[in-house]
C-alpha cells in the first residue's frame, strides 16, 4: 500500500516493505501481556517518583521559602491528583503502551499525538541520565567499592539495569518493587526520627527579602516565590503519570490501571507531606535550601552524621535506583509505541523473544549515558525533563476535556470524578508550571524547545506521511474519524 498523508477521514498508511502484512508487522512488535498486576503497578507508580523525596525538592526553598514551596507543593499535588484521575479514565478507554500519545492522538489528531509523545519521551530520556549522575555522587559519598563519580559508574547503571529489563518485564517490575519498598520504608523511618527533633520555628528561618512583593517570614521571597517554586513542588510527584505506559503488559488494564494510579498517588501525597515537614522542621528551611542530601542533613548532630542519617543515606541510593530503573522502563515503552505507529523509525519497536523492546531500551540508554558522561550537569538535564513533562501534562489534560466534549457517548469503564472540571484544573496548573520553568532555568527551557523543533521537523517532512494504520493507537483514532464521517452522512 502506498504511503499517504493522513486526514480526518483517511487513516494513515499501513506498513510497507517488511511489514506489508499488518499482522506480521505487529507480531514482531508485541509485549508480554499479563505480567503486571495492581500491586506491581502501584509499586511502579511510586518508583517513578520516590527519588524526588530524597533530594531536589528542597532547592525550591531557595526560591519560595517554606511557605512558598508548601503552597507550590499543594498546588502541584492538586495538579497531579486531577491529572491522574483524568489519565485513569483515558487509560481505561485505550489501554495501550502509547499512553498519553494515544489519548492525544484521538483527541487532538496526529500532531497532538506526536507533540505529546515527544514531550513524554524528552522527560523519560533526560531524567534517567540525570539520575545516573546523582547515583554516581551517592556511590562516591558512601565510598562504595572505592569508586568515584564518573563515566564508569554511569555506564554500570545503564548496563546492569537495562540488562534486567531485557531479561523480562515481570522480573524488572519485581526488582523495582523490592527496591522501592526499601526506599519507602526508609522515608517512614526518617520521618519518625526527624519529628522527634521538630521545631516549628525552623520552618521559617530563611532571611526575608525586603524588596520582594508580599514578603514575610513564611514567604521570604514574596508572592512570586510561590510560582518560582512550582517546578520543585513537582519533584514530589514527577513521573507518576507514566503508569499507563504499562497497559499492554497489565492484567485487566481497564480495571487495574485506575486503581493502581490512585493508590500510588495517595502514597506519594503522604510521603511528600511527611518528608517536607519532617526535614524542614528538624534541620531548618535555611539549612535545607542548599543541601545536596537534605534528609541526611536534617538528621545531623552538631554537623556530624547520625546512625539513622547513614541508614537514610544508603536508602537514598535505593530510591535513586528505583526511579532510574522505572524511568528507563517508561521511556522504552513510549519509544516503542511511537515507533510502532511510525512516528519514529519503525525498527525501534522490534521486540525480542522475551517480548522486550530491545532497541527501545538500548538506544535511549546509549543516549542517556552519552549525555551523562559528556555534560555532568544533572540539574540542567532534570530541568529539561520537567519542561517536557509540563507540556505533556497540558496536552494530556486537554485531551480528556476534548474527548469528554466531543465524544460523550464513548465507552468509559472508569469515569473521572468531577469530569472536565477535574481535567481543567490540571490543565490550568500545568500551563502555570510550564511558564514557571522559565523562571527557574531559561537555558533548559530553550534546550527543550530546540529538541522539540528538530523532532517536529522530522515529523512534518517525513514520518507523518508514513504512519502505520494497524498500530493500536492509530486504529483507535481512525475509528473515531470513521464514526464522525458516518454521522455527517
């Protein structure tokens, strides 16, 4: 079948060459179904995020103070909660590995699907690269194996953990669940220990900027500090939206995904509250705002690490490993889905005999290692990842609104509480967070936009003319177009 540009009434082209037989094409691109139940999926949702509880969020204190970061974290928690409920509905409608790209593809067309999927991919390729740098720093600070932070450590991270993913998805998710459990247990133990030394006066000990509008001891950098702290409030939840990417490997996804996402979000909200209050109340907001390892710093005794602090330090490494490991998984599934549908080179979606997308794991892994070894700037890479994430949040929330308005009769095994009001709240807050990234790191935002521009050029001039009609997400969108055509006749 000849390639042709898609339109609202014409589906994209079927695969040609190697995949002229649609079933043969898809047979080479299948994941292992039924590998993940509700417990493993809940663990996956927490694993994406848990490293953010150990470090990173505290730098928001330097932008908003305790009050500013607290308000930002509450608003970002609200954004993620609303978005998770919206995504749960969308995932029950279209439970495929495309996740957000698939939802946006039906609601916003090929360009909407591509821009959403690319934003998600930026997040899930850059974040593991940044976390590998943080793992290297932890390994060096803990004097493990006599290693110093550098490219051998980054290489070991990618080789070992990608190897586990290539072994099989069930094994990978079980490994992630165990490591995440260790990290979560350590956070709970930390909170108990830190609250024994809690002093409310330490929450607002950052000096007030007298020139900032609306400044006070609780808002030392004024009202604008709340907005500037948005990206750091996101660190408590960044990544939980990746759970739907496991849809094709899930048992009964229409029922399991919403339940797992809601449970994971509840756990993350509790961990955020405990971690934020305990660490700032025990160590002081001023001391925490520049700490590379805030939880350990909060437990110090006259500048010396305590036994509990050392335990938390090791657990921080477990948290980083859990997030690194799960983000590699998410990135590989998003790349797999975009490639299978022809948005990216099709060979990237080939799967092995163990039903693992081996090129979808190896190619982003090689890119992530190269970025980590060449740049060494984990904070900048995370800021780029956050910029990509906020774009995807806005587009996924908009997709929920559009589908609710345009296709009210669409079968929805799960319905978002509050309907479009919920997804509208998520959309507005996501747009606000997107703008806030420019307040924190303009360079990172520009880098992300440049990557976006290159990807958009590839799609505009090449891949949008070669989409694969038999890919699940494209079939779903084509069905909507056909139904709309019939309704007009």
